[in-house]
C-alpha cells in the first residue's frame, strides 16, 4: 500500500490546519533531526552486528613446523 500524490496533499493540508504555518518549519526540523538520529542508530547497530559476526569466523591456524626443522 503506497500513498499517492493526492493523499499526501490531503495529509499536508490537515497538518497545516492543525499546527499552523508558523509551526511547520519547527516540526519539519524536528522530523529531520529524528530521521537523522534513526539512520545513525541503525548504522551503528549494523556495524556492531558486522563486527560480532567477523569475530565468530575461524581464525587461520599458524602452520607448525615439524620437530627438528626449526632447531637448525
């Protein structure tokens, strides 16, 4: 389900009636700030998950030399 152009205009008109023209920039600024914080939080969570899964991968084992070869 997606919103069409007409539906968005109706919603914006109702918001304009409810809050008034003077408060709209303040609301838009708060909405933008909230979206920015949400994106930052989701990227931090993705980074944490990626780093946690990277730690779960097996570490390459160091090949050991047969006894007597490294003693020369």
